[in-house]
C-alpha cells in the first residue's frame, strides 16, 4: 500500500477542493491511502507549508505536488512515483 499525505488545515476551502479532486481521481484508491495532515498541529509541517497548502506529499520520496492541481496532474504525479 502506498501512502500519500494531503497537507492542509481545517477550514481551508482550497484543501477541501483538493480532497474532492483527489477523491474523484482515485475513486478505488488503486492501493493508495491518503492521510490528511493538519499542519497547524505539527510545527515541522507548519514551518515549511504554511503558505503553500494544500500539498500532496509522498513521504518515501519526499516528492510533492503543490496547489493548484487537477486530476491530470495528480495522475501524472502518481505515475512519476511509479505507482
């Protein structure tokens, strides 16, 4: 199972849009889990991503896809990761 992180904050309308796009793009998950991380609760994420959220992040490779993104870009990102 591949894990991706969606970095954002609660109440962020862009983060909600990103989550909707990801859900539409990966309806069956294709062996991918998406963990939603609230950066406001973790200093290491807040310092780096405070003004860049939402960000789709792959912790193993540390590759990231920053907002704005669409379904085509998400699929390309996943393909880049070899998923």
